[in-house]
C-alpha cells in the first residue's frame, strides 16, 4: 500500500541513504554490465571509489546513444528470464532505445507514480481517466499501475479517439484526467463543442506531462476544464513517469523522489556539476532500479534544483519547470532560445491560441525561423506586433504566419512536435 512517509525523511538520513544506494548501484553495474565495467576501467575507477556524494562527478555520464549502441539488452543487469516488462522508444531517429523491468522495478515504478499522483491531489476511490498511450510507451501502463497502487479506479482509455474520450468523460464522470498538456487542450475544444463548461464537468484534477509546457498553458487548461493541473515528470530510461511531480497546493516546482533518483544539474558544455538554483542539464541516476539501473543519465532537459524543505514538510528537492531540451535549443544568429520561451511570450496576446509550430529553414547562408501560431484574428498588424514583441523580449528575429483555429496539427495523446527542422545539410 502507498506510504508517503519517506517524503519527509530528515536530510542527513536521506543523504546517507543516497550514498549507500549509489555505492550499491555502481557495484551492481561493475559486476553485471560489461559496458559499464569497461568505462570505469578506462577512467581508472573501481566500484569502491565513491566515498562521498561529491565523488559521483568522477564517474561517466550515460547518454541515449549508449542505449542505442548496446541495443537491445546490452545494458541490462539481469538475465532475460527475470524480465517482467520491456518498453521501447519509437526508433524514428535511429535504433529504438529499449528499457527493461523486473518484478522489483515494477513495484518501485508503481510506488513512485502513486506518490506523484497523491501529490497531484488524487485520492483513493476517485475515478482516473488515463489518456496516455498504452504499449511500448511507458506512460499509459506506468500511470495505470500507480493509480491502482494509490487506490483509484482506472479507466484505461489510452491515447487518441477524441470523441470516444469525450463520451467516456460525460458518461463515467471521472474526477482525474492524465494526458499530455497539448492533448488536454484538444479535449477541452471537443468538450466545448459538445456544449460543456467547466461547471458541467466532473473533472477536478489533471496530471499532465510527457512534453514541456508553460504556466500560461496551465492557466488555460485549468480555466477550460475546471481542474487543478500539475506536472508529472519522468523518462523511460530512468523509470518512466513518476520521477517527480508538483504538489497541487503549490504548483511551483516538481518534487524529485530522491530516495529513488539522484539528481544533478551540470553545465551543458563542460558537464561540471552546478549548485542548486543554477540552470543546467538535469542528470539522473536510478538508485533502486535493478533490471537496468543507469548511472548519471544525461536527460537533456534544462532546469534547476530548488532546495527543500518547505511548507509541505517534504525534505526532497524540487526541479523547476523545464525550460527546454539542450538538443531542442534553437540558435538563431547567435541567440539561444527554447520553444517554451516563445510560448511564454505569446501569452501576452489575447488573440493567439496555445497551438504553435516552429519551422527552421536555411534557404540562404543563415538559419531562418518561422513561427506558425493559431489566432482568432488573422491580419498583418497583429503579425507584425508578434514579431516585434518576440524581438524585444527574446532578442530573436523571425517571421510569423497567423493560422486560423484548428489549422495546426494536434496531439492525439502522444508527444507533440513543436519544432520542425527543414534545414538542408550544408
């Protein structure tokens, strides 16, 4: 049964637990995963060289390319006979990244998701409409198991089939919905077309994740669905959803469950650890995963760590909202910009809707960025004003195309592609 007591573990006890778990994880990797043993040997490291948490900086990063290089099972630390589940990415950009779980891992997975959902306001007995995709994607099954662990009744709708989703929300009257933030807005549109207002809906809480989203989008989701919306964060390489979650009473940074996942923030270029409060790349080590623990996994997500404890009584640190991904950063004429920064600037225009796309091209010697955004008003003065404001706030010069409502692609439960790279190779 779900037990939240660990969230308030005294800091000295938490740090001691982390050190022991990290030592155990490194020993497991050294003994059972040839790829890690070879990497440690190249750096002159043994399984006994971690004497303090600060010593972790000497150990190598694990990157997504490592999973592809050792496809499919080369990073597993248990024999195939002990696996109870295997998930994988789509592999659209190359070989799929494969992750595996044994019985212990699935138990931990359900526990951290249950902890996340409890922070989001979910309570035993609530009906939980799960619109994350089931299958090789970790979201659907991961959230499902956590909701059941917590004692909620799960409606396993999966992604897509928007009209069917709306019908089930009307008929079953769930209190909770879980999906991507962009799909929450798709559902809001569909519900509005059926004549619904927030007052006619049963929904009270929305647990949203799998893609970066802004506070402006949170406000719109809450206003249109009549819910309190929190961010759930995770990635399959580390576990899946449930690595962290916001507290519904705060909605200000997601608590990292540090008794299972050890977080670091490092410089995007040098890889050197940064202190709490500074923005950099989030690096995570899965300390209690047994089938496929990963050491210092480079997530690519740009955020910062905010120290606890605070009014919730939790001693674990929070991660700030993700500003973007290091590999999604757009460098335009020497200016670094993330899609979420553009999204935050667009909120100042009441005519614009939170459906946009960024198209990169390079017909000439320089890269060009086109912002396509839906608007209830399509005219040249508004278009020029959007360009001016983005130049003023972000320092980037781009072109803008205003589109009518419903013209841009919508998410059907999976991740929405915000950046379309049409640049020709130089």
